[in-house]
C-alpha cells in the first residue's frame, strides 16, 4: 500500500508530463535500487530505462494508426546468477489518463509488482527462468509503450509467456478475462498456482468480441510479439474508472493482498516450470475455464468440452425422440403438440422482447434514460418484472384459450421437453461455432435432464407433488445458481460501461434486452409450472403492480442517474476542450477561424441534466459539422466520432494562444511514378497531437511512412493518426503518398493537425476553468485546451 500511495501522490501521470516521465520514473528507480541492494546472492537484477520511438496500426475504435516518440519504459530483469535463456513477463503501466490519479488503473498493479520483485529477490532459492518486470509508461496512449518494448527491446526475444495486470474498475477481485491465444498450459498454471482464482472464458469471449470499448497490452504482446499470456483486471466499481475518484484509499488492502498472492504464485510457478522453455510444444488447443462462485476454477481442454457437449446433446435428442414416439400410434399427435408448444414458447419470447424494449425506448425518448445507473434495483423492478409478467401472461392466455382442452400434466411435460430441445440445439450450434462458452448450455441440458429422469416416476404417478417439486428444484440448483452468479458478474461489468458508451447507444435498450435474455434463460424450465398450477392471477397482479409503480416513479424523475456520494460516487462523464480552429484553402489562406469550448457528454443523456446548472449549455448550441473537413473539422483525441455523431455542443469563447504552439511545416512535394504525389511534413508541438487525413474525390492515399506503410481508414473513410511523445523528442517527420487525377484545382488532400494540452500552463484557459467550476459535483468534467489547423494540398 505504501508503494500505491506514493505513486498516486505524484498526481495525474499523463504521457509527456514531468509527473510521468521524471517523478514516477525516479520513484520506481529508487524503490528498485533499494530492492536490488537487499536481494540475495541467488539472483541477479538488471535495470534498463527504454525510450522507444515507433509506429503501428490497430483496428481498435474502428481503426487508426499510432506514432510515439521517446516514451518511457522501466524494465527490470530478475534472473539466476548464471543467467537464463527464457523469461516470463509481468506488465503494468504507471501512466494515467489526464486529470485522474489512476490508482486502480494501473498504479496498484505496479505497486503489486514492486512487492513481488522484492519478495522474489529475497528468496534464497534461484529461479529456473528469468522474470521480466515491465513498468510501462504509455499504456493509456493506446498501448504504445508495450509495443515499443516487445518490438524493440533486446530482452523481449527471451519472453515465452506474460501476465498483464489491468483494471476496468476499482478494487475487488482480479478477473482472468483473456488467455492464450491457445496455449492451454497457461490456464492450467493459473488454476494450479493461484491461491484465489477468479476466471471466466465467458468474459474472454465477450471481451474479444469487441462489445466492450476497451483494449489492453495483451493485444500488443499477442499480435506483435506472438507471445501467449494471461490478462487480469480489477472489475469492481467501474463507475469511477478513469475519473478523479480513482484514488488509493478506495482500493481495499484485501484486494491488494489477494492480487499479490495470486500473481506472485503464478509468476513463481511459471519461472520454475519446464513448460515455459518448451512452450511451443504446448501451444495447441483452447481451454474451457470458469470459476465456481469464486471458490475454485474448473479447466479442461476445449476438445474434451466438445466431446462432452455433443454427447450431452445427443443423449437429450435421444430422450426427446423416445418421448415423442411413445406410444408409436400417437407419435404424429405428440409431434404436433410438441411443435405447438414450441410455437407458443417462441411467440412468448418475441412478445416479451418487443414489449420490454418498447418500454425502454419510451423511457429513453422522455429523457429518463439511465435511471438505474445509481439505483441498480430500478432496472430489475422495471424491466425484470415486465419481462416476467409478459412471459407468464402469454403462456396463461395460451393455456386458457389455445390449449384449454389438453391435460395439464401432459402440457407441463411437453413444455419441459420444448425447453430441453431449445437448449440442446443451442448447445450443438454454439459448440459447432467453436465457442468455449458452450459449457453453459451443457449445464442447462445435463442437469435439467437428470432432474427430469429422477422425478419422472413421481410426476407420472402422482403429478406435481411436493416431493416432485423438491427433486426438480434440486436438479435445477447447479445451472440456476451458476447462471445467477454469472449474470451478476456481467451486470457488474456492463452497467458502469453504459455511462461511458457514447451518445449513440440507448443504454436502457441494451440493459432491457440483457434482462429479457436472462429472464428467458432463468424461466426456461419453470414455464411448465404455469400449466401445472391452477392460477397465475396473483403472480401477474404482483408483477404488474411493481412494474407500474416503478414506471411511474421513473417517469417522475425521482431516480436521478448520477451520484456525488463521497463513499460511492457514480459521476456523469463530460469532456470539455477549449479549442481554436483555423481552416486554410489550397493557397494557404485562412478562410475561416473560430474559437469555443467543445463539449461531449459520454452517455446517452448528453447535457440535459447539466443545462439547469449551466443554462448556456443547451440544445441550441449543437456542434455543426464542417462537411469538407475530415472528422467534421473537430479535434478528436481518438477516433470515437462514431460514438458521438449527434450529441456534442459548442460554446463560443475567446481564442487561446498556447505558450508552446504547434509548428507545422511542409518539407517537400515530390512527383512519384504512377501519377503519385509524395508530401513530406515536419511537426513539433505538445506531447499529444492528432493527425486527420481525407483524400479528395478521385485521389487515394496509397502509402505513408507510418505503421507498416499501409494506411488504415477509420469509420467513415477518413484517416486518423494518434501521436504522442515523452520528454525531449525531436520534431515529427512523416510523409504521405497519394495517387491523384491530372486535374485537381481544389487540391488532392485535406490534412488537419490538432494539438492537445493535457498538462502544464497551457492546459486550461481562464474561461475553461470558470466553466468547469460551475459544473455540478455529480459530474467528472475533464478539460483541456487544443488547437486545430486544416490545410489543403
């Protein structure tokens, strides 16, 4: 905890700032040298300060190119006195996003790594392999420092596996949410060694699907280093992730101890494992892994899971075919009734989904979105009760009007079989798709089928007796308990993300859809009880009453989305940029210039809740799009324009004059073969700059000096380059090459450069400071100054 407190006491550690490049680095070096002095003779400690320069393209956030210069890595190698040929890497990052202390993301991981280095170095037993500790200084700049290390550092060649320590929340358990690629032995190592394992292949497949707008250094080591690894992250309380509230006092000592115990044990296991040296021999195959209520982790090869899944599905299909065909004289009749029940089930799902999503859209339209953001129970009372009531209502109506002449016991049996068939089909399809998460479907087939076989005799002879119900419930216990546990984990991760997912996504629709799916899953083997009980009237009245009362309260606005509670804040995120813009024509003349404060609210509510506090920020000042300029002529720090197409605001303000202005120079214009033109540039400016490129009609950007030479377009077709540098970086030189038509009086390309001032005397203008002070205390408002210049060539 001492390490953590001291790192965060430095303040925000933005790449390029003295806090990140000098103070944090000096602190780490001081502690590492102290550890080195106290280490035993069994170990050798080497320390290196790396300041790489490089460039790469990435398909994150729709695709863009990154360029970095003179950023900082602090690298420590702990190895036996005789040296080691192979190594395992442990990675954290000490930089933070602007205006935040970055305790959980990722100072706590660096603190844990320092203590692990201290512990291992004092051991009298030498390790078999080296352990490399990378304290990387530019992760928040979209994974730049890890790229500089894995592609340029001499020690990178010896790395056979890595552990990446990250955060998507503040404290709690650290979740293993990515492993591999392939290399199932790594998961087994974590299962065997970690003292408090918490892991889920479901989280891995959700994260790698791209649904969550985030990425980690795991991608860099996997894609550019071809190294397998384990990705861990704190996931609790994501509401204050990347905000000013991410302070060290909010991270419990128990969380730090738990993480330290786990990571130390796994690193020690890997550093003494024979498999690390021969990791290429164990690289094939995936693994199914999941924790059981956080107590222990089950893991087995995916090929074993495939066999188990298909076998389970085959047994279920065999059972169903036998049920339908007995007696043989009624096989056709049974089949018709089975498909009738299937049709009713599917209709009930569609009706439920439509009804609940309609409510969610209505809530969004009337401006009451995110009412559940601070009050989680509201989402259950509003959408959960609506989903349950609608499902029960459809089946009740089907029972009374569509299936009224059928035996209740037979109906209950048939609807159970329908649910079993749906789960069996899902199991077969998801397994065929190669998804390891198919084990969930396997649970929902195997245990209900077992429960049905155990209670069949009782049910067929005496009906729905207490003994039958108890046996049935006992068989359902495992899948229901696991599904509720998994649902809560997913809710815990996803709910905070809705507060930073942009203004284009309706968060209520997303959450309502998720709740409907969970309701369908949890009710799948209890729908048959609707046909066994005499009446569902009381249940329907209760659910409907709760829904109506909650709906009225939500519409009244009693559930305010955000909270400034000191113990548990849930702030609204707002970014404000005081920008000055200049637009030049093809002759270099300034044809337009303006200045103002550009405002982005990071959730669907936009600024509707802020207007009463700051009246001049209202719907009349929506930001106009400069259609002729790339990215609408706006100084995006990252290419996230597609997340905020309709909701951002522009408040006129005086022009800013940074003390360290950007310098943009055209070095040369060269005619190349095949009707190509090469334009070379030199740029110097602050630590963060954004380059935007739009070829004109008839022109095409064929190559450039960035990344691997192949330009990567962002969403919408424009090109985006993210630039950052550490201290004492030389001017940035780059060139672009375009194929151009013979006649191009209006130029062949529009190129814009934005300079972002995230720290120092240029960061906030007096007007920006005054505006930020007026924002309510339930907001996290992050502000900085920037300039934007558009040129045509």
